[in-house]
């Protein structure tokens, strides 16, 4: 099964852990997808910061630029999958931990 893993290019230690935990130990076919990095945009906060009353009510705050960048990463990946005609898509983030072997 092909698994897409969203990961920042600069997150080399996380990528290595995913390789070890998911590929080497569990045999998953993982394709790393470069996540949208708010630091590469050159502005903080992002110019289109999401400040919605419903979000503030649920979270008690506005979304951070990192959270917005994460959502952008997921949206870009879904768009690419749709453009490629994929009917199924499995996505992990690089901080996902597998359950221990039993």
C-alpha cells in the first residue's frame, strides 16, 4: 500500500524515523511529500491568516501560521491526487507513530 507522508524538507530526523518505523520495520511503501513550509514564504504571520469566529470558539484562539501551512499541505496533496486520477489516498504526517508490535 502506498502511503504519502507529509513532511518538511528540513525535517530530516523525522523523515529518518518514518523510514525506520514505517518502511524498514513494517514494510510500508512510503512516498515523502514536501509540506508547505511557512518559513519559506518569508512572512510571519501568513498574509491570509485564518481568523474565524467558529474556530476561535472551538480552539479559544485563531489558527497559527503553522496550522494554516499544514492545512495548505493537505489541500495541495489532495489536489495533486485528484489531478493524477487517484481514487484512494493514504496520508500520514511525519509525527505519526505506529502502534507497537504485539
